C-alpha cells in the first residue's frame, strides 16, 4: 500500500512498536512487583498470625487441653482469607485441623506443598522462615494457596512437664501449618493487569496521535515542501525558494536546497551569457568583415569630396563629421570584436569635456527633432584621464541615444554632469588577480559575482569540504558558499590547484580573534580576511595606505519613461533589450565591458515615468 511507503507512516509504526515493547516490559515488571508485594504482605500476615496462634496455645498444649486448642484454631480460621489451620506431629500426622476430615491422616512429604520444607532431606529446624513458606495449587485451575509452616520446638517446659513424655533431645515436636487463600491477591493482580493493559492502549493511542501531529508538522510538511521544490526545479523553475525559518537539520537542508538552486540559476545565467558572448564574438567577426568594406567606400568618397569643397564651409563641416564618424564606426566595429575577446583598451591621455562635446555634435540633429533640451554641468578642473578615447566616446554615444529613445517625441531634458570625486578603495576596488604562495591563480572567470570574476578557494569545515567563491570587490562580502558550516566556525582555506594552506595561524582577526587567510595580489601586496565568514573583517594594506582613489564621475540623466525595477538587474546582459524589436541588446553590455576594462564602474538608477540616471566612475590613473 502507498501509505506504508510514506516516511511519516513508517516512523509512526516504528515508534509505536517501540512504545509497545517498552510499555509491555514495564507492565510485566510492574505487575510482577505488585504481585510479589501483595504476596509478601500476605506472607508477613500469615507468619504473624502463625506466631500469635502458636504462642496463644502454648499453655493449652502444656496442659494437653485439646478442646481449647481445637476451639482456638477454629476461631482463628474464621478470619477472612484463611483456608485451614492444621497441627502436625513430627511424623507428619495431622492431629488438629479445621477440616475434620484431615485429622489422623498422614501428609505425603513428596507432595508439591511439602517439598520446599523437606527438599534435600534438610531438617525442618534448619530452614528459614522464608523457606518454610510455599505457594501451591490443590488442582489445575484452582486459585493459589500460600502455606506457612511454623515448627513447634521442644522447650524445657515441655520435657519437664508431668503430662508429656518428650525427652530433652527432641528438637521439633510438630508444626503449625496455616494456609491462606490467594484468591484476593490474584483478583488484585488481574485488576492490575487490566489497568496496565488499558493504560498501555490509551498511552499508545495518545502517543500515536501526538506523534502523527508532530511528524506532520516537523517532518511531512517540510519534506513535502522540499519535494514540491524539487519538482519545480525539475521543470526548470530555478527561481523557486523554500525560505525555511527553521534552525534544525531540515531547515539547513532547505537552506542548502535554496543555495543549490541559486547556484544552479547563476550557473545557468553564466552559461547563457557565455553562449551569448560567443554569439557576440561570431557576430562581431561577421560585422567586422561585412561592414568594414562599405565603410571604407564611404570613407574614401567622403574624403575625396572633402577635398573638393574647401570653398564651402557649411558642406565642409558636414563632410568632416561624416569622415570622423565613419572612422569612428570602423573603430566601434573593431572595438566590438575586441570587447568580445576581452582586449585591453588603447589608453592615452584624454580630455573628458572634448569627448563629450564630440559626442553631442553627433546627436545634435536628433536632439532638435525630438525637442530635447541638453543641459551640461561640467565640474571645474576635471583632470585628464588615461583611457581609450574611441571606447569612452562609444559609451557616451550609446547612453545619449538610449536617453533620446526613452524620452521620445514628447520632448524632455538630458543632463550631463561631471565632477572629480575621491572614494575609499574599501567597497570600490576590484581584485583582478590573486594567487597562492605557489603562484597559482585563484581567479575564477566562469563563476561571477555581480558580473565580476570571483576568487575561488577550497574550504574545509568540521563536517565537510568543497569550494567557496569570494566577492572580488574589496570590502564586499556577498560570497557564494558551496559548503555548509556551523555558525562562528573558522574554515580551513587552501589553494584549489595545489592544496597549499592560505590560513595564517599566527595572525588573528582584530574583530573576533579567529585565524586569518592571506591572498597574494601581484604587485599590490596581500589581502587578508577572517576565516570566520560571519565576520566581515578584511584588510589590504597596499591599497589602504595609498589613500582614497581619484575618480571622475559622469552622470547622464534623462526625463524619459524610466526602467521598471524587475529589469534593472538585466539591462547590462548581452542581447537584453527593453526596446523590443528596435534594439539589439548589445549597447549596454558593450558599455559595461568598456567601463570594466577601464577599471571603472557603471550603475543605474531609474523611476518609471520619471527618468533614468547612469553614473560612470572612471579612475584618473589607469592601472
């Protein structure tokens, strides 16, 4: 049956079986103990009664007053629970009994009721009181009987008495035998068994119900959520998250699942982006071959015409724009190919204001046609930059064209603002190269964090081992963990290639006192961090000592339609476009690559129906 294939059902059955066994064992020993206590109490009462009877009839026995002795044992035998009382002589003959039919008969010493006292031919006077007590049944199916044998010893008053013929060397003259019916004891024992059985059944049912509820809450629901989540992942929905708040093993399993789906989603995105970048490479190679030829023709004829219009200043100016932009178009095509191959920009000293003005000249007609006002807010004493002029102009041109498209025919305002800023390297500077002591690179180009290649390290905790990827931005701690580890646990880190340890046990984090890891940054010293990853301490002396970094900030703002929040994280992806069929989706991805290759940063802020602002930070000194 399917119900028995469920882990909850199996767990309930296993626990119920365990409870039954435990309660059964407990009930057995409890009933045995209760029964033994009852029998001990009856035994104690019978012994006390035996001593009382023996002491009471001592005088009558010395006087050989048989009538009084018979009356005494008959009176005592009327007490509830007493079956009969007998007095036997040393030969085993019953001389007194409450059952008159037994008087004068002999007992069989081999009978079950007598065997305990006469086993191994031990003399009666050597048996302890405990050993003189026996429990037996007269026949099968009858209630139990407890018998107590109390020896009547020969005392001085007996052998000195005138009425007795006992000599002094006789030890035992006879025995007083009192038998007690155990019917009440057995009734109480049966009641105890019934009570325990009822208690066991109720306890098992209550435990089963409580266990069913707990299993459903603690196991079945989270397991069902996990199963449901795996089904989502199986059909390709990697955005599904369990988001468990539990701190136990199932909660950690849910967190691991969420982390796994996150990594799978990132890996899928990276794979998709790699495919798109490969497509860009193929597209760029084709574009470079197919477009460069007509561009050469345009450049040749426009240059020829330029020489023939020296006396026409207006036409000459237009042709100069054509020649300049044609040359730049060839560089853009070549730059697209270089970007797909991650080529290094051809840097030189550039005047930022000059490049901005050249870009504005290209789009001047579009600004007029769309009734767009351009505001320029240049900062004072903007330093020269070390950059590739063509690539930087391409960045500005693409952003301005996007701003014009966002505003459309309704008219609006585009603002270009520049200023010099100084920023701390903490949270800004990208680690582009890191090695172990043996010189092996730790940079992982395939696994990216926020679009940047991460730092891959081998990690080992007290429970397992795997890989972690550190955020390459100095001072940022959005790391990706491939293993689970306990809170506040320091992790052992090593090089993924050679296995050499990256942990310096002699140095401790000033924040939490845990050991630190150390990565070599070629040409820029070492960067240190805490091995306890809930501690965010990091230090890079070479960068920190150099002080704040000199940047030029360029803001290009528009009053256009804006970008919806769900699209902001994707706009720099290759082939992603918010323009539908009108855009290729390459512009912003090329811009991001150019800015990143210049060691800069580009960010975007946007509000729907209010406008968009792109902020570019370019370092004054290109490293």
